[in-house]
C-alpha cells in the first residue's frame, strides 16, 4: 500500500480512476457497490460524463477504509471492474518455487482484457482465460495466462494486484449490437427474434473471417437434430466442435443403425437389442482405428462426425469417467484435453453451446469475455450455471434442441 494515504481519523485511502462507457455499462455503480459492500467509503474527486453515445466517461474516486487490509481487498475487487490506482506502480513478480503451483499471493485472472505494467510500460496479457496466473517472459517482454498445472519452477509469476489493469467488457456502440447478451435467462422470451439475432451474428462472424465453435451434447442426437448440425457444418457455420464420447458415439450409432440409445430416431420405437447398438458402433470404430479411418473406409457415411472429417472441422472429444469404450478419438486425460481445447480456440469469435452442462461450463472457463457466447438448453439451470461460473457474457436460451436448431438452420439459409 505504498501509495495509500493515512488520514487524521485513522482511515486509509487511495485514489482510483475509471474510464470508458462506465455509465451505460453499469461499471461505475458496480464499483461503488463493491466499495460500500466491503465496508469502505468513497468520494468523487473528478467526474466527466460523455455527452454523445460514442463519448467515454471518466471518474476519479478516493476510496477509504479503516484498515490497510480492508482497503487492499476493496482495491482488489474493484480492480476486476477496471478501477485502476492513479499512482500505479509496476507489477510485482515472484519466482515459482515448485512445479505445478503458483507462488503465494499470485494474481488470479479473469476472462476480461488484462494488462500488466512492467518497467513503466503496459503489456497486454495474451491467451486471456479466467482462473489462471500471469507468466512474464522477461526475455521477450511478453505476458500470458498460464494454468496452475503448467507452472514450472523458476517461472516469473505476477503476484498481487499492483500493476495489473483490467478493461471490462463494455456496451458496444455500433449498429450490430449484441444487446440480447444482457438478457436474463427466461423460457418466455420470443424465440424467433432470438434465433434471428443469433443467426445474424453467426453470419457476421463468418463474413469477418472469425471461426464458430459448436459445443454439443448427446441430446442433439437423441432429439433427431443430427441433420441440422450436419448441415451447419456443411454450410461453413462450424469450424470447431467440442463434445464428449457420448455425442460422437450416438451420432455414429445413428449413422450405422438409425438409433440413438437403441431407439429409432425417426419413429421413436425401441429396436430389438437396441441397447447394444452404441457399443457395437464404438467397437466398429475401434476396430478401424478411429473416426477418420471409418470415413475413409466408407463405413461411416453420414452424421456430425462424418461431416467434421469431410469439412476439416477441428474436433476435440474430451472423455469422462462414465464413458463406454471409449472411441479411440476421445482424449481421456483431462489436462491433455484442456490443452487441446486451448490450442484450437484462438480463432474462435462465436461459441454456440447446446445441451451439455459440463462441456459448456468447461468451455466458458477457457474463453475470453469478448467471444460471443450462446448457451441453449431445455433446463434453465444449465444456462444459469454457465453465467454463475463466470461466463457472464453468455446469453441463455431455454428451449428444446430440435426446434431451436431447425429454426437456426432456416435462418442461416436466408441471405443476409
């Protein structure tokens, strides 16, 4: 607290500043709520309110608390909203003393744009991701997020909040505002309008050269939505697929037997010995060596995984403890799966998550806040959990998978 001021009444204070669209993005009220909620006090020293919609605003605020510890905690919390101390010092660094763990008091990252101050200069943090640390490469003067498990002894890690600047995601000012991103989760919102906006945003993403990520659960297969997802891939609206063993296994089961979980998808009746179909599908792929080999051999001729192979879509299948088989393409080491997911995310500008709670939350944790994110599930708890776990920018659509995908595919087929 080297820049804090001790007052005659015993209070300790420090001045911070906020700038940008802090009024209509509700950033300023959030900062003031944090200060009061943590037992502090504030006094405005300077305020400039932008007059036009494109004008930024500015606030300089004196933050006070009764102890240095309380002030430190307040500054830590409001720092995540972009409140930066006026008298900023360089970021503090410490060497990692063991592999696989951060030094004590390490800075825990958010999914917001972050910079660190080194030798008086602000450096953007690359590979932005929540719940990581910040590694400084002093030779190249570069900083990037690093997962705890990837830390090596001797790594230079940012500690504390000094010299760290966060720029919160703010309301967009252009004509293609993704305003429904701020909508509360509800099953009663007009689905047609929401689907139109999602379709429009997906087309704009592709037109700008961005990639679209599809995160999908097995309900896509169970509900008879395979052809809709397959068409999105064929039409160039999916460049990356994240899923588990179940989606791929039941997709292949459907391609080989016409069933999903042993039930004929087209008529909803159980097949004789249908409970064996998913295992027989997995066994067929394992005997051929993998999904790509099955496509090349002419055994797998349709479905989501078939289209991924034919259209060069990157797919990452991350396994779980309950997987049957699993398929040979499934990554059973979760740390390897995380790294593979990270490796294919840099070009992704839009993420569509459908009917998969754990994969959606896992993907949300890896994405920076500026990636457009939509979560679709018939269970409101799924879309709520995603936001509760930190992916605040996600829009939740509570609906069944099949009508949503059917409407979305129709929307994507319309010219812009």
